C-alpha cells in the first residue's frame, strides 16, 4: 500500500480534527449556537455534534495513525470517515442559518474535501482487488443497491407530490430552508455512489471494492449520527418517538455486519 500524498493528508486531517472538535463542542455544549434554527433542527444539530465529538474525531485520528502504519483496514476507515465529514459539512455550510461558526463550517468542509480528493487519488492507483481473499461480493453489492433504492423512494415520496401540486415538501418548509440539502446530496451523490459501488464490487472491480468499503463505513457513521439526532429530539421533549432511532440502529448494525464481512477478508 503506497500513499504518495500521505504527508498532505496527515496535515489536512489533523487540521480537520481541530476544526471539527471546535464546532462540535460549540454545537453540543454552547447555548445559542443554533438559536436561529427551529427547535427540532437545533436539537438534531446538537445530537450530531456530540456524535462527531465523541466518535468521529477519535475515529479520524486513530484511522489516520494506523494508515500511516500501512494498515489497509485503517485506510478504509479513514476514507469513510472523511466522506462522512465532507457530506455533513456541505449541509452545515449551506443548510444551517448563518452563525458565528460559519467560517469554521467552511474550513471543515474544505479540509475534508481536499483530504478526501488526495486520499482517492492515491487509492485509485492501488490494486485493491488483490487486497482481498473472497468476500461475499454479491451480497454486499445487493445490500448497497437496496439501501440506495429505499432512500430514493423515501425522498421522492416527499419531493414528487410537492412538484405535482406546486407546493413545498414538509421537510423543507418545517425547517425554514430554501431546499433540503440532504435531498440534493443523497440523490445527486451519495445514493448513486452506493449503486455504483454495488454494481462494481459484484463485478470484482478495484473501484468497486473501494467505493463499497467506503460506503459501508460512511453509512455506519451516518446512521449513528442520525440516531443521535433523534435521541436528542426525545431528550429535549420535541419528540417521544424512538421508532426512527431504532430504524437507524438496525441500519447501523446491518451495515456493520457487511463491513465486517468485507474487511475481515483483507489479506494480511
């Protein structure tokens, strides 16, 4: 495993861990950070910030450390973590009302973006298929495509009736947004990536192993963060329903199982 850009990735990731820690502490513990948001959005933001602080920052630094030690497992964890941070901070930068953390949101997004670009540039040059023995490629591919189809159906169920009736989807109007950035990111980027990774890994392609592995790690972290958002809604008395958190918990466990099935087949 050879990373020509590892020094730059190290610098960017360490800076990223600093900015992510600052915004997570501010969002999780400083009153008034989300004062311009509706209460449900403010609660969800705080829930995600706590997950970022206590899970994502340590995972970023630990995976970075072991990637430097030539661990292939850590390389997948690092890439999935960078993808999650990049995805999340597109939303923070464009979906959160302007506040005193705005420049830090942009810095966190930019650092994760360029670290991820350098990471992918190096990983695309690896013979990743040769890293693995015999993972259940078909099962992993079908799972990724299934998750993508489910979320496409979920978002289109919200968007298409609004388009037909010339109204605004509730998950846009309820949060006082112009559009829902989650709709944009998922349908334009995240879900096509799942489908692409699913198809390519079933064909045994290098890029399929890479995209599938990163997608699974990404989904684990994201579903934990989503569960954290729902739990914070309950803690703050905005919701009393744990059903969605349970669904995200099931997705977390399922994604973890498939991640283990893939990464345990890494050759030593």
